C-alpha cells in the first residue's frame, strides 16, 4: 500500500480496520501513484509496460480504480500465466 499514502494534511494516520483498506482507494490516489512512477520502468512478469497502464488510465479511469479496489478488497490478484 506504499503507493497510496495518506493526504499530506493528515498528521495522524491510522490504518483502516481489517477489510476496509479498499475504501482508501480513490481516483486521486490512483492517479498520484501512477504519476509518481517513471515511464522508464521495465515490464514485470505480466509483460505489461507502464506506458500501457497509463494509456489504460487515460481511457478508463473508473475501471482502473474499480480493479484496484476489488483487488485490495478481495485479496485476489490475477496470476501471470506464462
């Protein structure tokens, strides 16, 4: 959850209750996380370049936010198939 830091104005930040972390995911938090990373990063095991992720963000922000919330809420993250 390193990429979804609390608001700079929050002096005292506490983790949400168990099962509530997904409530911290907002469009602004995802956009901040995406814009804080370098486009020069190499693709991971999924072979998806960061440029492709940013393009998807531009095309469908709502879907990306929903994917992030659901992944964190359920604890399920798609496996990379080789």
